C-alpha cells in the first residue's frame, strides 16, 4: 500500500497552455514556501501528449506512482490537434481518465462563482449572474465514460456499431451524494439532483438512492430532483435558484461547462477531484482548471491563470487543511481584478490587459 506524503504536490502541466498556467501556480506555491514556511515538496513531471511524444504513453508508470504518493496533484491540461491521429488508448486524455479512475477520485467539485468585477464578461444579463455562487458536484469515475461493454465493432451489412454503456451502482451514487449533502451544509443547505429518470433506468436508480440517503441521513438539507435537460435550461434562465447541483459524470460534464459561461470565461473556473478518506484520514485528490489545453492561444502568453490558481486554493482548503491560506489566495485574485487587471479572455473597456505571468505576479503581490 503506497502512503500519501502529506506535503507532496505533484505538478503535471501537460500540453498547450497547461505549462503556462501551472508555472503561475508554481510561483504561488514557492511564495507560500518562502514567506509562510509551508514546506510543500514540489515534484514535476510529464503527462498527456508531451509524455506520449517522449515515452510513447500519456502516463508512465513512474508518474502514476508519483501521483499515488502525492497529497495534491495539480494538473494543467492535456491534448491538442497534434495527437488527433494517435490510437485511442494512447490519446493524451486517457491519462486523465486513468488518474481519475485508478486514484478513485469519484467526486468532482466545480464551483461557478461570478466575480462582481466580471459581471459584464458574461454573455447573460448582469442581473441574472450577479452574486451567482453554484457548486456542481459531478460523479467522476462511473457512468457512460467508463461503463463496459464499449468499443466500435463491425456488424452486418458492412455497418459499424459504436457502443458505450451507462451504468451506476447504488454505492457509487451514495458516496458522491454524501459529498454533495455534506458540502451543502456548509453553504445554503440546498441540493438539486439531476438525472434523466424519465428515460434511463440508471437515472431512476440515481434518483431513488439520492432520495433514500437524504431521508436517512440528511433530512435537514433541502433536496429536490430535476431532469438534466431542464437543468440545462434553468441554468441560463434563472441560475441563482441553484446552490449545490449533484449529477452524474456525463451530465456533469455538460452542465459544468454551461455554468462556466455564466461566469464569463473558462479561464476562471477551478475544480477539485476528491477520493475517499482512508482510515488514517488520508485522501488523494487532483486539482485542475476546467478548461482544456486551448491550442488556439498556446505559447502566446495570454492564457488566464486564475482557474489554475483558484484550483490550488481548493487544494489548500480540501487537501491541506489550510483554510486561511485558501481564503487569502482567493482574496488576492479578487484584489488583482479590483485593480482592473485582465487577461485577454476577460478584457473589457478601461481595464488593463496583462499577460499570463503578469496576472500571476499581480496575484502574488496581493498576497504580500
Ligand atoms: P479549451 O478549454 O481548451 O478551449 C476552449 C476555448 O476557451 C478556446 O477558445 C480557448 O482559447 C479558451 N480558453 C480555455 N482556457 C483558457 C484560459 N485559461 N484563458 C483564456 N482562454 C481560455 O477546449 P477545446 O478547444 O475544446 O479543447 C482543446 C483540447 O483540450 C482538446 O484536445 C481537448 O480534448 C482538451 N481538453 C482537455 C481537458 C483537460 O485536460 N482537463 C479539458 C477539456 C479539453
């Protein structure tokens, strides 16, 4: 059994803008080490396309074992058109799915918070998004992305058939629902659980298990159920009706991308993927911005590092029990925005456009 090293932070920058945004996270970690003597041990390695180019695989065994030993994995992003032709099992994105699955990171937390300074960056009217604070809890290791059988196979009359299987067991549903209920208690105490129980048996089981867990252990939390397609519509109609949204892997993928646009830019949204605590209280976790490798802007120094920096704030809070430091970092981000500093993706009139590293430096200067 590989033990988790409590202060070990593994940086996996990955591809595209990944290395650019993770470089800013590294500066933040070094600042905490230098100024607050927090003795984080930083390790850094390859993942995704860059690992495939060097080693012929998107995730080597060596990196996988480093991940097993690390309390915190900070991932940038993987993938890009360069690897479009690569065989499916070697695609950069497979590294991510393997890390999530093998480290059993079943609960994906995706906050969508609209910063007051950026209310106008959203495509929705300011009054719809001002004050928005949603937390999406997405199941991450089950459902259609992992279910078997899967594949593409030839069938009669020269046709091919693509198969993926959407499955959930009771325990997979219950453990992620518990995370959502526990987090709701620290917020506005409301959970809306989303599935497609009208057309999918797995959705019906989802709804029943969430309801019975609620009735057994979380009667004090307000629970309601919503069909996932309705949730997609309600998110743009009246997003502030939501507090915690609990949903499965597939619907969570879409709903959280949709929610991200309420806040203005993909470049602002962090995420945490948490595993279960073992009997010694140790937990494995991976933190990453929700955006991808953004090949269209990679190498230009314009990527927004805020999503990655806020992902590290989540790591401080959920993995390292450093709530005060997490708050300080979130406040530093707000203050840099208050000063009118904007990366290109959130630039607006009368604001000052800054590069990726200038935004990182500004946030660090606010931490001082
Ligand atoms: P994307 O998130 O990379 O980019 C979508 C759009 O948002 C682009 O216009 C991009 O420039 C912009 N954007 C994203 N992050 C930004 C940032 N930090 N600052 C400013 N602008 C930003 O999604 P995509 O283009 O669909 O995917 C590109 C590649 O990334 C694909 O290979 C995809 O598989 C991969 N991907 C990886 C992850 C991950 O590693 N977790 C997630 C999604 C997509």
